[in-house]
C-alpha cells in the first residue's frame, strides 16, 4: 500500500498498534518512495525514521517524530548528517 495516501497520524497509529498489540518480532518498515523515508518501530519502544536519499522529505520526518513525542514515555532525538 502507498503510505503517502494516508495521513501521517494513521501511519503512526498503525506502528503503535503493531508494537503494543503484537509486540515486535523482527522489523517492520513502512517505506514511502514519494517522501524518500522509511518509518519503523524500535525493538523496545519508540520510532525511527530513515531518509532514503539526498532528497528525503525532512519535514514529514520531523512532523512524524513530533507527533510520536506526544505519546507517554516518548522523547524524540533528531540527528541529521553533517554537511562537511
């Protein structure tokens, strides 16, 4: 399914449901080619977003993590590569 056909809140809710209801066995990545991003729940609790190329939509990644930051016990850390 195309992730960018859905609001980012729905993507986050889907990942939360996967983590809370079923636990994590292996890894679950949701890839958006249009945004050049991959979203994934961590093994313990929390989320990651990986940029897939030089033109990844950083604003969508920041918005996703800001919304995830509102969940109880969550704290976002955003790291961007240096431009040396």
